[in-house]
C-alpha cells in the first residue's frame, strides 16, 4: 500500500533570490535577462521533477486596488483583494493561496516550487523571524 506523504515533511524549504549567474542590472538586455531567468528555473528546478507554480501581485485601478494571480498545472486564478491593497499584498495572498492549494492536492505532485517576483513576499512567507502580517504568518503555518 502506498502511503501518502506531505512533500514539506520530507524536504526542507529552499529560498533562492538570485539567478545562477551574477549580473549587473542595466548591463544586459531584457531578452538576455529573460533567458538567464528561464535557464536558472529549468536548471535549479527541473519541470519533470517539480510542479512549477507562478504567482503575481498586481496593482489595478490607478493604484487603489490590488489583485493576486496564480498559474500552475493544478489551477489558475485571479483574485481581487479590495480597496487600498498593494501589489505586495497581492504577492503574499497569491503565495498563501498556493500553499492552501498544495495542501489540498498533495496526491497530485511530489515536489513543488513557487516562483514569485517579489523578494519581500518570498522572505516574509519563508521567514522564521518576526512576522510582519497575518497573511505572512498564515504562509509560515501552511509551509
């Protein structure tokens, strides 16, 4: 009988904030930067071994409202967050929603990686230090 396991119980959570190759902003073009990002993603996190999840927080309606977006093989969605929320709030909410989704669908993957373009959201969600928001605290609990 196959025993279901929680991937987080087996693996430590890793947090990488840099590409595999050092760069100096402004010295390389957008296309080169895109290529380096894709190379880093595919080398460090091979798609055949990990479920790739992409998150995004966005500012909408003239910087009054924000939203959270998620895309992966399991699900994709966009969630408006309401008045006076920020893109950073959107990133944290997207990560929190993904962690809930992963906990609900543990039988559909063995390992997963969450890609976010917000250093603040990554550090807040993965931190074991002081929590700066309830949402970041929820992420830590879900992890």
